[in-house]
C-alpha cells in the first residue's frame, strides 16, 4: 500500500529542509511540484508541497524500529 503525503509550508521552511525531513531530495520535490521549478528558493507560507509516495505506510500510524505499527 502506498500513501501520498503533503507538507504545508510554514515560516522558515526551505525545499532543502522539507526534503531532508522527509528523506528525499530537492530534485524529487521539484519533480513532484513543478510550480517550484523556475525558482526553488521562492516558496511561500501556506503553499502545499507534495511529498514522495511512502510504500507500506499507513497514514497517521507510527512504527517502531522494525516497522511494526
């Protein structure tokens, strides 16, 4: 099962920080969010950033070190 997540930009966010926090790259975020392609340094509070699909994740559930819910 795959789960698509998103992130709502807050003050101080950068694509680099959002990518790092979500174990992905700025390049992948731009691929999923073409609105950032022309100027990836210009993101605004309140914008939604689509994040990569997380395989095997259940939205809203935490897992332990071994992936058990």
